[in-house]
C-alpha cells in the first residue's frame, strides 16, 4: 500500500498508555493534530461510536464467513513475513498484553485471526475462541497461559486429524480490552527456508503456498515485516510479496527490530537514505520502522505497555540527538515507532470498512436470497421423502441425465476440465491396480500416454495400447524336447503331418498362452475407464445444472440412492467386461483351432490380408497421432520408437518370410489328381481367399494340406536310417539343427499371422461393440430395471434408509443457522449504511 507522510498519524505516547484514540481518516496529520481538540466532544464520540458499530458488524460477518465457509470480501489485514521477523511480538504489542504467543509457535502451523475490540470497561483482557465449525464463541479466557495452551492444542488436534504439517483453516480469537484498538489481523505462518526436524521436506513450500493464498484476495491489506538487519537488496521474502502485490498498492511494509540498526547511523544523510528505501520500494512506498521491548521477563500488562512507549521515545531521541544533524522529521517522523503504526492500521482499516460497506450490503442481500432458496428446496425435499411418485420421477430424471452425460463423454467431450479429471496412462495403471501388460517386457507407451484423457479418448488410447502390447509379443523360443515330442510322435505313427504342422501347433499353443492374458487385461483396463466416468458424469451433471439452472431430478442428499446408482452402474460395466472376455476368447479359440486356415494361408492370401489389415489400421490411424509435447507425426519415426505397430502395405509382419511370392494367375496353377512323393508341393494349390473364406478351384481331392513337406521327412529318414534325430551326433548335428531352426522359424511366422488376424479382424471391433455400444444403447434400460422395476417398499429403502433423512435434516439445520446469522448481519449493515 502506498503510504505518504501526509496520510499518517504521528501517534501519541500518552494516548497509547491510556485509551486508544480513534483515528479519523482523509485528513492530513498536521491539520488533524491542530484541530483535534477543537472539535466538539460529541462529534468525536459519534464518530467513534459509528466506527465501533461498523467494526462489530464486520467482526460478526467474519465469524460467520469462517464458520460456514462463505467467501465474502471483508476488509482484513494479513500479517506476513519470515519466521523470527517479529510478527508475534507485534501482535502482542497491538493487543496490549502478552500471552506467550511466540512459545506456542502458532505461526508455523495455522493462521490466527485476532479480532481486537476496544472496550473501555474491560480493564483486564477478555479472550474468547470461536468454536471449530461454528459461529459461536466459547467462554471468556483471562489467563495468558490458557490462551497459549488453547492455540497449541487446537493446532495439534487439527493437524493430527488432517495428517498434515500445516493447515489453512484459521483459529479465531476475539480479544476485548480497554488498551487494544478496534482492529482485525490474520497472523499467518512465518516463511521458512528449511523444514524443522520431524516435519515433511515440503513444509516450506506448503507454507509459502498457503500464505500466498491467504494474501491474494484484493480486499485484504498486507502487513509485511522484515528485520532491520536485512538489506533491501538481499531480502528473501520481498520478491514473494511482489508476486502477490507487484506495486505494493495494498501492502504496508514494517521494518522490525529497528533499534538494532541505530548504532550504524552517524550522519543525517545516512539516516535519511535508509529511511527513504529509495530504489527498492518505489517513490510512493514508505515503510514503518518499529522497535519493541526485548525483555521477555514476566511483567504486568501496564508495565508491558509502558516499556513499548519508552522504546518509541528512546528511538526518536536517538535519531534526533544521537545522529549528527538529526533526521528529516517532517518527512519520516510519522513512520517511526509502534504508536504511529498502530494508529495507521486502525485508521486504514476504518477507511476500508467504510468504502466496502455498500458492496458488502449488496452481497449480503444476494447471499441471503440464495440461502433462503436453498432452504426452501431442502424443506421440499424432506417433505418429498414420503411421496413415492415424486421420488420415482426425480430419481428417473437423475439417472437418465447421468446416462446422457456418460454417452456424451464417450462420444467426446472436454467438460469438466480434462486437466483435473483426466488420467495419464501411468495413472490408469496405478489406480486400476492392473499394472503392465502380462508377458510384455518392453515399455509399452501409446501415443498421448502423458496426456490426461477420459471418456472415449481414454477408451481408444487403451485399445491402441493393447495393439501395441500385442505386437510387442513374439513367439517364444521352444526347446528341442518340445519340438521332438510333437514331430517324432507323428512321424512314428506314419502320419502325413510334418514340419509345418508341428510349427503350426507350436504357434497355436504359444498364441493361447501369451495372447489370452493380454485380452483379459485389455477388458479390465477398459472397464476401469468406464467406471471412472461415473464421477465425471456426476460432476458434469452438477456443473451444467448450476450453470444453466436446469433440474433433472434433485437427488442431493439421498446417499443411499447415489450408492445404489453407483453400484448398479459398476455391475453393468463388470457384466460387459465378463461378456467381452468371453467373446474375445472365442476369437482366440477360433484362430488357434486346428481347423483354422490362418496358419495355412499362402503368401498370396496374406498379401491381400495385409492390404485389408492396413486399410483397417488406417481407419483407426487418427488416434496414432501423438498430441503430447515433442510428439512426432511421421509413421516411420513412430516405428523407430515403437516396434509394436501394425505393418504398412509394403511392410512385412514380424516373423513373416523375407521374400514375398508373386500371385499366380488361375491359368498358371496346376492341381494334380494325386500328389506324387517326388513332385515338389509348396502348398500353392489353386486357392482364392478373401477375408478368410477359402475357395478351391479345380478338382476337389482329399490330400494333405502340407503334403509338400513330406519330401523333407523322407529326406531326413533316408539320411538317418529311417529316423529323425534332434539330439546330436556329428554326422547329423547340422541336419537336425536345420530341422529345429526351420520349425522355430515357421512357428514364428504362424504366430505373427495368428496375432495379426486376431487383433485386426476380431478383437478391436469386438472391444468397441462389447463396451461402447451397450453403454450407448442399453445402459439407461439396465439401470432403470435394476433401480426402478421394484416394489415401492423396496424402492423407498433407498430414501428412508438409516442416515438418508438424517443427512437432509442436518443440512437443513445448517442452512437455518446460516440464514439466521446472515440476516442478522444484513440488518446490522443496513443500519450502518443508513448512518453513512
């Protein structure tokens, strides 16, 4: 706050030792000092009486605001500064008595609202603490020790309950005393650089954040204290004050412990330069310079006030007589000493009260109207608890509204704010308790993993993450023993199943083992995304109804109904997840069945399939655009970082053969009536296949689908005495190794093809139709059948259950109290406005 010498009272030691003088505002101190005693006594008394009425009205309004959480622009003084900068000593000096406030270290824990009331009949201080969560005050406390203990015990109790090191919830203390001014100050925790032993490391940041929050409202006056030993250029907390009030327009700066600096002044120019603080605070900002008694011995209240006045006198005497040439008294005298600061604070608060009275009156009338409206609705709601038809209608409207919001969120919405309600991929994994993808060792991060998403966007991200995770899984290495157990058994029975069939069985088993857990995880993750939408829909419903004044069933307060609605929705989502798991498992069983042609599709077919796959991928490629910071749009760059992306048209699926065969025209294909053992057969009999439908061309004969590989078996038998060998021997080591390698390579190819067909043809569309379609088409019906297709007696259990009506009654009583207090404050402010 910009303060000037002409706007500050010079203070009076005699007045301070007796009864505080009410400080008029708007006049220059010099003229005010000359004419004070010429004004009629009744005029001064009238002004003092009017100010006291205003002050009492604001005090009661402040108490109501604290008790009920009202956000009212009440003029208040907020004391801020570093720890040990003298805030607590200044508060004791303003009160006019000591209560060991420094010993309880309240400034490091909770704010303290001190309501000082000048009462000439109170020869001893009478202190009362406002009850927690109530506007009522307790019994009067006289002992300073009891005051300190009360502050300490309340602080510790709240911090233990909240499990935190600091709390912004204030303690309100009202002090009535003949030797204190009419003043209200909020004492805040002192800034610290490092947490004390046993405190969280984040305590300094929490204190700074809390103080900024308390000091930020524009209707509050900042009282910033700093020790005189600290130079302006090296002040640690001055920059923090500048962040709150850059121009110091509403800041009063106080240099505490000023007596420690006096011995450094020798000449007048040194004193004047220091007092001006030029170059650091601006031309229109004048700090106050205050020194208080250092002696902490127990003395009477009268002696304490006498010591304060004596320190003021000694400081002024030293500046006038102890410094060569003295100092510029006309310019700086009104800013030196505790008495000047005390009078200025009271005068400034009185001026702010007078300026804010009309706006406060208008706001009170508005809040009283709102409280009356809320109370009327609450009484109607309580009466409706016995009206079944009304409750059914309201509950149905509420459920239908939530279903509409859920559908909107799944279609795509950005209200409420995704930054607050959305979740990143890591947060979804942690909060769902599912963790990573089973069997995937690489870090699977889909595009936009760091963005906070919900609804349809989060759903599509999980589907894309499932695709990435699935393409990260390769066919596991198979031991020689497993290969031998499969292949040798068929060879021993003289069957026609050869190397390719063994590789196909290995690929099917690997697909069932490794892909099934991924399918279950995808369903669980998507179910979590949908369940998370319930609270978002509730918030959206509340926000839109408040914003547009709509009413779709007023169900606030019916706890049992909300619990039943939530349970019904969660059950619906869980059922969808169970059904979807069964369907995707059926897809997996289909593509891994021995009768499936997935493993025997020729490369001609796979080429067409790949083309179809990529067309499918391109339709969903929009979600592949990474919108997070530093994201790259190029697909090639995405593939560089993520190898688990479906292949492009000309790319080869991992595990496929490197060379792609050309498709043969129908006139170039020959189908023998009976395959000859000596005739090479690569399985390229004439086949036309489109999207899994196999059509044979030419004569239909029963023959092995992989007969071409029999020549390999005959070759191995001829070379090894009629037996296949995998286990060693110098002569057969290379040949057995080539058979094992061929089977593993073929198995990897088949596994990749099974994986691709499963993901692209079945699962992706099934997840959408299994979750999204039912939520959009069947959710409202399912909730209605579960909640409303019941008897009246069962339906009313959600509204007359133990606790449901009690909650409404408690809320009505709270509203009645708020209405009574606010109406009382309104009437007081009307009287104050008439007096103005």
